[in-house]
């Protein structure tokens, strides 16, 4: 972090700029997209390992697992309470779709002959997170109106929604409920990121962040800034 900060200081001194990219009274609205998410990758690997180890060889079971996800969609607001510190709200949303196909052979209950069957499981998961976010800006070290480096910390709560489905070609094979939905209770979460904002014009900019927030490591998006104080 220090090396990055020193580099930013050098670039700003070289540019000869003396305004600040962040100051007290600034109101900032930020929308960005985050990825890659670690959760789908871990889950995909775990499911493949599990099904490979537990497949019934007598039924010639073959499993196919596919997982898709939206990435993390973030919306953040911030108000500069001092020259270096901003505080605001953060909201995040992401979804993940899990599809598991099980192909196998089994005895037909009517003819008693071996036939091919297929079971399909689907799990659709979405998450909504709301939190309070604080940023520390390196405004004193980097006096530039073009760039605004910062570190951020978010404390919030997340709620998950699950939609589960099941179908089978095997006669009369079904779960107690073929489809059902449920919602989790709100659970706490924390996230930390380090980022930088670049303002080609005074009120619109771009931002990039690195850290760990809602399972993603890299974020990028657009920033709108309002100078509430002269």
C-alpha cells in the first residue's frame, strides 16, 4: 500500500496540481461491478468432487454440474465529513444459478427392464446486502484534483433467497415439494477494499477497487461527485 501511495504522490507532484480529489462536503455516488466471485468456483469444485466420489457405479450414475452467476452489483454513497474521511451507505446484489443433472440406469417399475433416466436439480440463489461504509482518503498526501486514492471498510447485513426445483424422468419420483422458495434471516458481513478514483472532469469519474467484498476481488465503475461546499 505504501509503495502505491508513494507512486501516486510522485505522479501528482509531477503534474503540478494543487487541488484535492476529495474534500470535506463532497457528496459522491458510485456504481460499480465486481468479480470474479470465489463462491461459485469453490462450490463447483466441491460438488464435482463430491458427486465423483459418491456416484453409484451399479446405476452408472453420471453427474453434470453447471453454475452461473451475475457478479456483484454495487451502489454506494458517501459524504465527506472531514478532508480525509467520508461515510455513507452501500448496497449490493448478486445471484447464482446451480444446475445439477444426474443421468443413470434403473429398473423400470412396470417392465422390470433397465432404462435410462435423468434427475434435474436447480437452485437459484440471490443475495441483497445493505451496509454502512467508511472511507479514508489520502487527500493530504496526494493533493490532486484528478485522482482520489482511499481505503474503505463496510459493516452490513445480508439476506439470501433460495428457489429450488426438481424434475425426474423416473416414474413417480419426486421430492415432497417439486419447487419451493425460502428466505434466510439477515446475517452480518464485513468487507474491506482499497481503491482509486480518477476524475477527467470535476463531477464525473471512474473508479477501481481491489479487496474482498461480497465474494469478489476486483471492482470498477463510474462516480458522480457534487461539491456541496466551495
